[in-house]
């Protein structure tokens, strides 16, 4: 039997809705043929796939990032505004495709409005100029009687969109990025951009371009940009054909947060900053199987357990993680898959859905005692993935918990990563008592492929039950390789 001890009075931080964020890029069928498909009987009058919109809406995401990703570093945003019939078709060199520009700034911002989410636009620091960036911000956010604000009005939007989040480039450290920069070059460019953009719109939140959290790039960028930005981005993709490596690799995110937050804290102290940036994990996911231009990964339930662990980590570290964006939302390494006839969900959809729809106001401290497992070394062909063997041993049970502001309810999210054993987990509340019935929802893999329009999509099983909690303890049986959400009342 394993134990999970909750400490509701030990609050780790306020959990922002932007931790449950999404990302859509002009990559494969993510946008064209995914969220946007003009002429489809499944699309609304604006060309948005209604079935996809419903599935993304059910996830209750707080923020949506666009247009990239690698795509943004050679994207001319002005190609995507105005009458669609007059927009140019361009060669797209990040992913080796052609960009029709039928989905641009106005379409993205209308899509965010339909979802009732905050938009997050990443600026082109590859082929783009500061003038391009300022024009884009003016188009979206300015109420002035000025050229770009008037262009927005001509295109049908009288009031400013007031886009709150703007990224200062994407992965500018990488040789795969159009316009790659060294860390010092990036700071020189991004600091000029940040100062100028803030003069145009002092209220926006800027995001500096980070790497993996423990790299020299992050140190140099944090030192040079901490006084100018609100968030520092980190990216992480994990995955392996080895089960234990796959489900444990998300703990690299915890290491990255520890390193990056330490550098941010040091810079805040040395530079005597009144406020320091927080972290935007604005790209994260399981991704290791496909590397073609479409990236249409097919996910297993082990991948879903990894996603559940990622989200547990972001909840536990919400003092520092202010935003996290699952990359991506549709078709390309995504929880949602479309065909001409329907939209379906992959196993990784479900832990995100349960996390985002049950999380409460504040993360609380959780202590876990369960069997331990050592992480295996990276296997041949996966040497480029971050090592996790030096982070172990790990508990087979991974957990996070949130409570409401009045300490009347608690929600616990638990991953049982043991593929061979059921675990009876004993939950206790250190300074509170449980009250009433606990609602317990558990998802497991069924190992079956569907006979639906996309027959290679693996299904899951959902069990929804209740247990009467005593004041002292709640015992929950967790099946092997499962993800469970427990909602229960509290009293002093």
C-alpha cells in the first residue's frame, strides 16, 4: 500500500489557468485541415471546424499560442490579413511546405474569442524586423488613428484585440531556426525589441526565448532580459519506446524549472529587480516516433501517463510556472485528430481534460510514499533525449493536489506508473479531515484500436465511482498504468 499525505495549509502557489494552455502552428494539418477547413460540411461560416472547436473548448485551456514554433521565423504576418482571395501563397521553409495564408491574425484572434482564451502571438525574429513587430502589435492592440490600427478597422475589427502575450522569437538558439542567433546576439536584439514594444504598449506581457532551463543560453538570456520581460520560455519534448523511460522522462521538466528559477532568482537579487519573470513552458509534449513534415504521432496510453505527469509537475511548480502550452492541439503531435468525416481524440487528450476541468485555485504540498523504480539509461537511437537516470529513483506513484481558497474542497491527481501492479493508496490530510463522498475518476488504456474513420487511434476506459471518506483516511484502489482524479470535501 502506498501513502499520499496532503497538507492543505501549505500552499505552493496560485494555479493560473494558463498552465492549461495550447499551441497551434502552421505545421502539417494542425491549422489547415485541422482547426480550419473552408468548404467542409463540418466547418462554420468562418471556416472553423465546429467539431474541433468543441473538443478544444472542452479542455478549458487558458491561453493559445500561435503561429509558431519554427514556422514563425520566416512568417510575414501581413500576408495573412485582408481579403482572403488576395492573400499571397508563399513557400514555407521551416517545414518544407506551402503556406496559403488563409488563416492569419484576425482568424486566430476570432478563434481565441470563440474559445474564450487569451491569445499569445510569437514574433518573427528570424526574417522579421523590429518595424514588422511594432506594426503587428499596433495592428492588434492600438486604439490610435494610425496606419496599422486603421488597417485592422478596414478588415472588420473596430476595437483593439488587446493581445496580452507576445513572444520575442522562437528557439533562436537552434540551427534549424531561420535566422539562428547566439545568446549574446539574441539579447542585443531582443532587448531593443522589448524596449520599443513597451513604448508602444506598456501593458503587454513579453516572453523571452529560452531553451531547456539548464543551458548556458538560458543563463545569458535571463541575465540580459530579466528586467525587460514577464516570462522566460522553456521547451521540452520527451518520449521513448522503453516504457519506464517514457513515463518518467517528464521529470526533466522539474529539473529545468529548478535550474531556470534559480538563475532567475539570482538575477533578481543581483540586479535588485522589484519583480522577476516567471516561466512559460510554451512547448511541451511526448514526441519521438515521427519526424516527417506532418508529425502525425499516434499516442499510446503510456504517453497519456507521461502527459499526466507533466501536468502534475506544472501544478506542483505553479509558483514559477505561469503558463504551459501543449504542443500541438490538432493532428501534429496532438490530442485531437481529424478526418474529412469527424474529429477524434487520442489517449493524451484525457489526462489534460481531467486536469484542466477539476483543478482548483491553489496548489498544495503533497508527500508520496510508494515503491521506487530506477530510470533506465537512454537507449540507442535516443541519445539526443535528456538523460533522466541521474534524477532517480522515482516513486511509482506521482501526485499533485489543489484546493479552493476556502479550504472546503481538494482535488488530487494521481498517476500509478507501475504497469504490473494495482496499488491501494491511502490518502490522509495532515491538518484537515475529509468529509462526504469522494468522486473518483480513473482512466486506463484498453489497448484497442478503433473501427472509426481513423482506425489507428487507441481508446481508453473511464471509470467514474464514489467512495465514502472517513475523517482520517480515504483508501483508493489504483489499477496498473492508470491516471486518477479524486475530488473530496475538507473540514478543519
